[in-house]
């Protein structure tokens, strides 16, 4: 299988070249991503534990589903694709806002969405170990007692209400 090619961005977020995913990870280059928070009909957040084989945050908990945008793919298209791949759902997306994440393991310019679904969810084993809904009034305690991706902690809670 050929290696995935992604768009590399400059500091302003403009596409300057395309490169293999391995180079983007190795050099921690800016790239485009999309991220979707799944909420239940009662407002709980679907948290999931990332597979142990994931390059970024293996075994950590996450508060959304997402990943890199393919070359030429819109943020919304990437969000819908990632949601289908990682959660097995195709529910409508609601725009929450743009983000920039400058982390030690990933530098991203992206768009954050949310969606409502009570499942059922289908998680590929190479992506997700398990998932569960966390009520908003229990989210702080959940995050304090589990290893949660730093980016998820920074991006998601400010958009929940």
C-alpha cells in the first residue's frame, strides 16, 4: 500500500507542498485536520480509548474522532470520512469553530464539529479500544482520572455547554 500523502502548511496555514505522512510526523510539520465531538441526545460526550498501535497518544482517551485531511479534501469532507471510519456513523455535522494546535507530536490547522448520535457505534480495532458516554457533569472527573490527549482537553471542553 502506498503511503498517504498530505498537504504541508506554512505558519499562516497556506498549503506549500505535499509530503508523505511519515515525513509530516517525523518533522512535526503543519497540516490540515478535522475533529468531531459526538454527543448523545442527552448531551453526554462519547469518549474513546485510542488503539495501542496509534502513533499519537496510544492508549490515551480522546473526546472526538478525527484526523488529517486528504489532499484537496475539505474540512467537512474529512470530518465526515473520519467519523464514518472511526465511529461507523454518518450523522449531520454542526460547525463549532476553527483551531490551531501546536503540540509536541502534531501541528494542526483544523475545524471542529459536533454531531448527535446515540449509536450504535462501530470502531475498528486499529483505531479504538473502547468508547463510552460521559455526562457533562462528570467530564472533569473523567479527564482527571484518565489519560486524555492534551489537544482534546484544550479543544473540546471550551465548546461544551
